[in-house]
C-alpha cells in the first residue's frame, strides 16, 4: 500500500506538489477566515439540566448583550453628557444610571445592546466604547459582550503569530544542525507550512457546521507544526540513510516509505486515536477538538507520505547521504548502563515521576475568569477595576438560576428553603411566564466554590410538587464535572483499545503495547502535576507572565492528557520501529534495544527538542489556558524523550527479555492480517534464534 502511494508521488511528483500547493493556498487564502468565526464559549454540556434551564430563561426573558464601563475621575456634567450621547447611538437599548463606588471616585455603567444586531453588535459596542473613552476622565475602561469576544479572537491570532515568529527560526537552526544542509533542513519546515495551511482549512470547514473555539486554533496549529516536523524529520533522516546503499534517488524514496513511512502511518494513527477519544465527551468544544485534531494529524501524515516523497524525488539528489553511525554512541552506552541495573532504574524513575504527579491530587477545574487574558486587554483591566472599586460586582460567574414550573405565588416555600441553604446570600424571584418562575440565588462566596456547588446539588435534591431546573455558571460547572466523570472511563477505554490494537499490529507483541501505555501515563501525570503546581498553586507562574489562579481551566487536563498521550506513543513507535528491525535482523533481546536506541536516540531527541520549541512559543502566549497546555506538553515531551525513552523503556524491555515479543499462536494469524508490512525482514543469524525461542514471533 505504501509503495503504491509513494510510487505515484515518485512517478508524478509535479502533480502531487501542485495539489499540495493548492491546499496551501486555500488554507492561507480562504481558511484564515476562521479567525472571524471563533467563539470563546467552552465548557457547555448540551441537554444537561443547566443547559435546559438556560434555554427556558432565554426563551422567556432573553438577556441582551451588555457592555460594562468603569469610569474614574470624571466630572458629573461630562459623565452625564457622555452617557446621553451613548444612549442616543443606534443599536443601544439602554444605559444604566452611573453607580458610584464606595469611595466616590469611580462610576460603574452598563450598556445593553439591542437584540438581533449584525455581527452580534460589534460595531455598535465599539461606537459606544469610543464615545465613553472620549469622556474627560482619569481612566475609562470598557469591555464585555462583543468587545471581549473580539479581544479573545485577536489574542488567539496574536498567539499564533507570536509562536510561529519565535519558534520557526529556532526550528530551522536546529534542523540545520541535525542535517547539515539547507535543503534537507527546509523540507520539514515546508511540510510544517502545509500542515498549518491544512489546519486553517480544516477548522474553517468545521466552523461552517459547528462552533470553533479560540483555544482550538492555537492548540491545533501547534500540533500541526509539531507533528509535521516530526514526521518529515523521521522521513528525511531515513532517506539520508538509504542514500548510502541506494544510489538511485527513487529507490531510496521507496525504501524510506517502506520503513519510516510505515512508522509514520502507525504513529499518525495512534495520535489520531488519542485525539478521537475527545469525541466521547458531550462538550461541543472537546468533540470538535477531537474531530479536527484527528483530521489535522491525518493531513500531516498524508503530506509526509505524498508531498515529501514527491519533493525528495525531484530534489533528493541534492540531499547528502548520512554518515555511518558508530554502534557505540552515547545512546548505546546509556542503554547498556540501564541494562546493568534495570530494577534500580525502573524504581527510581517511576518514583520521581509519581512525585512530580502528586499535585494532581489537588486539581481544581473552573470555567475561568478574565485573569486568563493578558493584563494589557481591556477585559482584564475591567476585572481589575471592578475588583478595586466594585468588589461586589467582580463576579465572573453569575447567580444560581432556578426555573420552577409554577406561578410566582407558589414558590414562596422554595425561595425560603433556598435562602436558608449554606453559601446562599440572597434570592430574588422573577415571573418569567404565567406558569414559569425564575429564582436568582446569589452565592455568598465563590460562585464556583464547594459551598455553591453543594447548594446546586441540594436544590436539585428537593422533593417539590412542581418541576425545578437549576442553571447558571455554578450548575454548568457541576454538570460539566459530572459529564467528565461519566465519560472519562469510556474515553480512556476507547484510546486504550485503539492504541493497544495499533501497537499490537505494529510490533507483533502483547506486552509491549501494555508497557507503552503504562510508562506514558507516568510522564503525562508528572507533566500535569507540574502544570497544577505552577498555574493553580502559583509557583514560578510569574516567570511565565501569569499568576496562581487557584484553578486550571476545565479544558486543560483533558487536552494535555489526550495530546501528550498521542505524542508519547508517537515517540514510542519511532523507537520500537528500530528495535523491532534489529530484533528481526537477529540482534537479540538486549542487543536490539541497544541498537534501536542508538539509531533512534538522536532522531527522537531532535524531534522532541523541535516540537518542544514549537510548544514553548505558546507558553509565552496570552491566554493562561494556552500557556498551561503549552507548558504541560513541553514537559510531557521532555520527560518522555529523556526519562521514558532513555531510561524506562530500556529498563522494562531488559527485564522482559525475550518476553517482549511473546505472542500466543492464536494471535499470530490475527497479527499477520493487521500488520502493515512493506518489506521482508533481514535473515536472522542462527546465533540469535536460540535467544529468541521458538514461541516468539516478530
């Protein structure tokens, strides 16, 4: 199959190149329109009780978009004139009277937009903000509604541009050091550009049928760049090796496809399976991330298996062959050192990773607040001003909204019961329709705190003669956490089964896939523990331009886990491909590990370093959740490349010995059908057959 695909790319390189040029042009031409269609809404559970309550409230008493302003040091006449001008603007439904702060040096104003405005009232809100900012005052900060949505979108664009500007020059330098030539180094970057173009195109297509989050554009972009460079790095490195023994460029490309191409196929499929696990969660954002992420991985894989062979067929004669590697390099010496003390290495490294993972026990997730945005944004500045002058208004999460299917005169008992609950400060009753009454319960403390969440559960547990639905931000968080708890086992099962099946088909082993999953979970847990330690607890957060938030955004743990798992298995496939080759060539259980690590250690290290640089560009971005995801992925990759690949894998494979490749006879036929094999393994010396044993297969 791979020879067929690559064969066409080799025979018709110009056609393949032109097709991908069209993809690139469409991605950067049409696909970038996705930036105008991004949404900042995440963390919803369609069909949940909180979602149904919100629908009832919106249908009965739709709430307009509101722009909020805090004005300091304005003269009363100037403030009154400015507010009168704003009220007269088109698209403005109402302007609240200015609410003075306790000190009297600031005023809070809320501007409600008319419903049904074009572009969600962005133009009208901007006009109102412009007039307010012209008031002669010490300070005027305006944000909220469509203004904050625009800031979220602009921050996403700036993060992508900044990350590419910071990472691409470093990536090019690293590739030059790896390959020693500009052409060979430029090919992975070209594949990365195609990957980004395909990403924009895929996300734009998704935006036509579903919401695309501002977080999705950043996460998928860094994933597309990282994987494209990874796959191209592996393919170009193998091509340079094949050039030593295959003077004909086209034959070298075909050999590369049969070996490294096979690895890319299984690697891409395992990453896609890891991301597909997100589809299980009943959250449109996570589902779209799973579908779009998987599609982007497959697009990167397709580019590596078609565009790259076409480019090598056209220009591969200018790529110098790789020099013969010594069999006793640094990675081989590390492997032999581990093999001398495998138990000590296994216990020590596992204990260190578990220690790093310990803060995960204190994990607290939240829908977040404006502190997630850069300090330079108006939305963040408004939060600061509200906290300073109107602390009672500085509540990003709103009231607990209770919708009762009863008239107002029938809910007095419910109002009193809710008002008496711990953590509830006050309750207001609003008649929504003749048979529908709303109660707004204001929490006395953190609206997403334990007391408020307990209040939601207590209200839902009440035995009442009429139907009651509880919504609002607190209830949404309760429903979201419940959804995660219910769906997480299914997501884990889907990813585990898919990964086990792919690694089984790739290795012809039962134990190696299980070992791969367990060791990868250790590095992911350790990375997530550090993220909690930094962004939730606040240790060293200032170095990254952030602060201790007391929580992680509810998307961070799931996305770090899914993406990091996929990338970890990605490197596992890189390493096992060469170990398996040497095992089939007769190097024996221990010798194949040493040879495999020596042959792939440099590539895995370079790939990890390069993709780490890509993700580091997002660590210094604007959004705190993106910073957290970037840091988590950088740490997961570093731990995987250094600790897992160089220490845990040699230690566990040494302890397992020939059992690494054990396969019961009934499963041999299954493996033969599942395996993607393009070339026969090298003959095995008789000396190795004794070590392998008759019950083992490759």
